[in-house]
């Protein structure tokens, strides 16, 4: 596919009038062709108008139609697998195997949602039949189901250039719900974004759908995103990124004349509680697994374990020693952008002024602006509890060991935590049984509790919850990964007293779509 | 039951230190005993701390325990039926039959939620079993279900002193979800509130539950409500009332260091579209039904039809004439408070400066400060579209007829609407079939579409949606009436790799509660 550097406004190319910018190869710093042009305000307006226009028909599209569309995008991803991964590699320095895997995750995600909307029961159809003889008064016929919210703005994330970007989970779930999507591309990987955008635009055209269903806007700064979140025709926002940017979007969405839902997935320390059984099982293996988890993707996962609580025990010294050795010997990591690398440098520097730096890879020295070294901090529990900034997420390959006298300190530590995406417990089943209270506290602090695994792997499945209390996300009632993510973009509509033929198929007595429904509060006999 | 005038902080009475106030009989203006005392900041703090403490155990309470608790409250309501209605009548001037009915609605609502949580499937349990052989990598066991959010603040509404107040739908759904509730009583009916609060507190004690599950705070002003919405231990807010107050709470909740969900049900014009078939069927009957609907409860229903679109037809003159006659001859209505009556006077006065007042009941003249007359306004469609304030809700017995040349104007009118709780279409089935586009537009504007009924009746059932786009509510993805209301106060939690015995009963393989679950995206065989 060719890269043009221009936004996609529905089916047409944007102009070259806006401010220009270029991606850079994080490994070499070399600028990458082509030049990209920020969307103009007129183009933003046009994309919003087109999306609202498209919503009129797309909101009524059948599950079959939407499924075919999503599968067409997935097929496009698979067909351009290498091309997508290669461009993403140039723009992010993430390793090719990881990026090839991410293409598969992205197309898999699209197919998951295709399956959900094709099957159709996700709309939560409910029927309360009329009770004409009820006294007083007769009950009318009442039926409800979920319908799409309207045009959604999606912000591409820097750290997953495919799976959380232009055709990632946010776009897939919005399109599956029946909402047009306007994506604001992340400026660090515009080429990957344009390739993905072309694949979606081709699927729109091939399906004979309204071109306003999808637009892709480039922007060097924050103007386009701001304008989109404030635009009266936009009905919801989805974002993955920093706490600062995410909170700014939340505040913009809440300050609108008509506030809209704003899903931001932002900042998480993903605390790990090491229990004695885990240390007994093998301190060296534990250190290796933990090291692998916090340096995966150069530590640029939203689920990176950034806070690790360890009790004093006979194996602790060995565990810490092994971990220090792994960090000492680690090769340097290339982060996504010079800005992210700079921020990693600043944040680790600030942290080292507050608590000891236990280990830092020293050789070879970073050779270029995006290269950084893994770092390992330690803090006593009291220090950790007194200096709340030690719990702040640092984006990159570091972690903080919080040394506790014993696991009886864990309740105090857990109670002090803010919201996180995940909380992990490592130990044996006996440990788990004796720490029920800890689990109950962690349930209030995180969206996903992991036992004897590491949080960095996020399954795209039906039970997954990738969400958690603030500041990990804006709203812990929703997930941004897994099939439940579709529920962010739908609202229930109730039809009272409607004749059969005027009801959506999902609510007609004959149940032509054969979906699961609730009748008078109970599952309908099928 | 005795009335003390004091808040209920868990199981103990509040102090008499705060600013005092008294309810007044809207019909006579006479103050009603006893004197009520605003909660102090120390009491607000204590209620919040107690609620957080109670959440630790109540969040783990079984569906059976919660159901027994809710039924005990319902039984208390039924046992004190007359007492509740009589006090509510003194404080609100709403007629006794309506208030007796509202007691039944309130206890019915509590029993509806009891049934939902006792059955247990509402938690949306999902199981994605481990796939140890999957390459790469193996899939861990992932299970998720809904868990309660935490302490919820409920604001009692003025217009439903029982069903949307202390033990109303918000409190019932919060308690059903497993959330402690702190209710800020509406100052217009403190006695009714205290009676309801005592019934709940007795049910808490009888069930041996933590007293912090429920507190009831009185306040003459907005201080207690503001402090509660800003309190760090509060996890959600539910409110029914004016747009101004609701938006202020939304803004407070969004500006917190950690924003929390804030459900406000505020302002709705509930547009009614009259189609030719409805006029043909009988203009006089139509006028009588409409008059009954917009004056029900003295026009103080959130679902009052305040905007009625009528096409010119041979029957229109007769319909308007009949309606004018009914308004002319109407007895005066007693509104809930002097403030509400004053605002009705101001708003109708302002409206009459903008568009013709077609009819106004003239005799007998209002005799006291809460008494007002029904009013009927008319506007041409163009006037309505140009003066957006004509679409604003007026709380009280008035409505606005919007005269359209023909029903082909309806698309333009519907497109211009803001969000509403309901939108109604009156006509025959042929009318409905020729107005599919109108229905599609209305679907974007309202949470409930009514065909050939009036919106003022809101069923408490499983399919009901009492919600809609802003400004009718803060969030159209939820309802405040019906069993779906419980979903406002829950969030999904995911357990990864947990051994069976450490999982909540809802997620164990053996399914000891026998609930409906989703396994690998499909309903589990039972």
C-alpha cells in the first residue's frame, strides 16, 4: 500500500494544509517518509458531520452486516501482516515477532466482535408482555434492547501500534456496537496508522457502507483531539495513554454542555504481592519471571508490574540478588519516542532521589536518544506509604521492590493503594487461603486479580476485564479489552406498546434472529 | 413511629447541633412538627466512614441475605402503609390514593430487586477456561462477575416522597448491588423520610447487618450533599431533581481527584407527536387523555408531556378547543413547595412573553402560596424551533402545543430536540408505518418510545428504561427505574488463575448457586 501523509475523511483524502510532522525511527532517530499533515478544523468538522450522517444507517445495520464488515477488516490485516508489522517496527522499534503477533491479536479481536454481533444476544433483549387484566392499571407491552450511542472518537495508543490503535479494540468495539469511529492517530506511528486506516476504508467501500463510518485524522499536536472531544456530534471517547492526557480528556468531556462518556485507560502500577510459597518454590525462577514481565515490550505495557511487595524470609536475599543481577546484565531498551525516553529518565532520576536505586544496567551505555537502561528500585514499606509518588507509574523498564517485614504488612500496603488495572498474588494455595482479607481489599483496588501469573498478558476473551478504579481508568464499570468492551458504546432503548412489525427484529415475538432474551425477568424458552 | 428530627448515622441518632428547619403543609403553609436538624460535618464524616466499614462485609453478603434484608424493608413499608402515606400527604399535598399506591410501588420495587439478587444471575458471570495446550502461549483460566462499587449517596426527590426517596429505587438498587447507601433526605418531606429511614434501620438491625449499610442525613441547604459527593469514600451518586442541581452534582463528581459515576435524572419535555389517526379516532377523548397526563400529580412527573406536536387537520380545531376547555375549567393544583410554585409562576410568565397562552384556569383563584393554575401554551413550529427555551421543562401543570402544518414537519421538529426520558407517538398503525424515519430520529433522543399511551406511567419491570440522553439524565447508558437500575452500582472483577475454593460461589465450576453463566462466550449447559 502507498502512504500519502493525508488524513482520511470518510472515503476521501484530507488536504495538505495543516501543520506537518514526520515519524522518526526510534533506533536511529532518522525521519521516516512520508510527511504527515495535521487535519484542519474544516476536515474535523467534515469527519464529524459524515459520522453523524453515517450513524443514521449504520446504527440500523444488522449483526450480519457488521460482522461481515469487521471480518473484512480482519482479513485485510492478515493479508498485509508483514507490511503492517514492518512499518510498525520502523516507527516503534518494537521487535518484529511481537508486532506480527500484534497483527494477529488485532484481527482476532475484530473477529471476536464479529462473532458477538452476528450471534446477536449481546443486545440484552428484554420483554415484559402486556398484562391487560392487571388492576390498577393494565400493564402495557414493554421491550428493551441495547442500541449504539453514536459517533465515537478513538485515540490511538503509542505502545500498541496495532491492537490499541486505528483498528484496535476501541475501534472494533465501537464499530461492532453500530457506532461510526473517528480515529485520531498517534503521531508516533502515522504510517502504521495510515495502513490500518486504508484497510478499514477499503472494507467500508467493499461492504457498500456509508463512508462516514470511519475517518482517520492526523495531528502533530492536541488540537484535533480537543476539537473532537468537544464536538457536539460526538457521543463517546476512548483513549489509552498517560494520566495527564487522559484526565485532560475526561475534564473536556465532563465540561461539555452535554457531557459524554469518556473511557480513558491511563496509569497503573499493577502491584504484585509475593507470598512465602512463591519464594520457597524458587527465588531465581521468580526473579527471572518478574524481570521478564516488567521489561516486556521495554516496560511499555499498561499492565507492567511496577510495584512488587516482598516479605523478609530466608529466600528473599537470593531473590533480590538474582533480580539485581538480571537488571545489571540487561541490554539497553529502545523506547517508543524520544519524549517517552526523556520522561523515563526524568522519572527514574526523581525516584532515585527518594528511594535507593538497587540496580541499573550499566553496559553497554545507551547509544541514542530513545535508549534507556532497566532499573530496579527498592523502598521500605514505610517509605512507600509515606511518599505517595513512589506508587506512580513509570513508563519503561523499571520496577520498585517494596520490602515488608512480613506478609502481615500486606493489608496495610493494599489498603493504601489507589486504583490499578491488575493486582497479582504469587504463592501457593495455602498462602492464598490465609490471605482472604488481602484478596478482598485488592478486589476494591483493581479490575483483574491474578494468581500465580504475571499481569502483562491480557487475553482477548469473553471474561476479560481490562479496567479498574481511577486513576487506572476513568470508569471501573467497563473494560477496554475483551468482548465486554462493546458495552461502552451502547445504551438501552425501551419500546412501549409497539406493534410487532414496528419492533426491531431482536424484540419481535417470533424472535427471527434466534437470540437469547429475558421475558418477564426469566430466560425465554427457546 | 415517633419522629425525632435527627439524622440517622448508622444505628444511632444524629445530634441537634446543625441548622434547624421544618417542613410545611403545602395546603395551609402551616409548619409541621418536629423541628429537623441538619447533619454536621462530623456526622457526615461518620456516616461515610461507617459506610466504608460496612462495605467490607456487605459487599460479600450473599444474594439470599440481601434479598431477606430488602424484603424486610418492603414488609416494613406495607406494615406502615397508612402512616407513611398520611405523613407524605401532609408534607406534599399529593392525594392519599396516589400516596398509598406509591407505598405499594416502593415495596414492590424492593421485592423486585430482592428477586433479582436472590436468583443471582444478574452478576453476569463469565468463565473462559484455561487452554493449557494453546500455542503461544497457554491461556490461563479467566472468570469475571459484577461486584458492588462501594458506598453510594442517594438524594431523595421532592416529587415521589416514597418511590424516589429514602427507600426508593436508587436506594433499593444500591443495596441490592451490595453497596451501603447514605441518603440525603429531601428537605420538603423530612418526616416521611425519617419514617422510611427508621424502617430501613430496623431491617438492618433485624438482619444482624452492619449498621453502616444505611444512614439518613437531613440538611436545610446544600452543604451535606456537596460534602457527600466530594467525600473520598463515596463511590457513586444517584439523584432525581432539577437540571440546575443535577448538573451541579455532575460537575462536583467529575471534578473530584478521582471522578465517580453520578446518575442524575433531571429534565425532560417528553415530546408527544400526534399523528392523524389519533385525531380521527376522537379529538375530545385525545384532549381528555392528554390533559390527564400533563396534570397527573399536578404536572410534577419527570415524564409529564410538556411538548405536544399537532398537525393541522379537520379535527385539530376541535381537539384544541376541548383541551382549552379542560384547562379553563380545571381546579387549581397544589404544588409540593412554595419554591416550586414560585418557579412555576416565573417560568410560565416568561413563556407567555414568548408564545401565546392559549388557556389558563381562572377560577377559583389560587388561595395559597403553593396553589397554581393549569396553563396551556401554543407555538408555531418555527417559533418553537427558533426559541430553544420553549423546549425547557416547566415543573407543574402546563403543556405546550406546537402547531405544525403537517406531519412532514415532524422530522425537522424531532431532529431539533435535545435528550428526553420519553418520546410518544399517538396514531394508528398505519401512521406508525409511514413514520419509520421519525421513530429512528426519536430513538436517538429518548430512552423510551411510547406508542398510543402516555408517558406518565413508568412500569417497574425488567425491560423498563427510565433514562435518556442529556439533559434528561447524566448518562443514557443506564436506567433509574426497573431491575436494570442495579447495573449502575456494580463493576466487573476478573479472577485469573484462581483455585476453585478461592473463587466466589458464582464462578466456581460446580455452580452451587445454579445461576445462568456464559462459558467461552456461550450459555453454559445447565
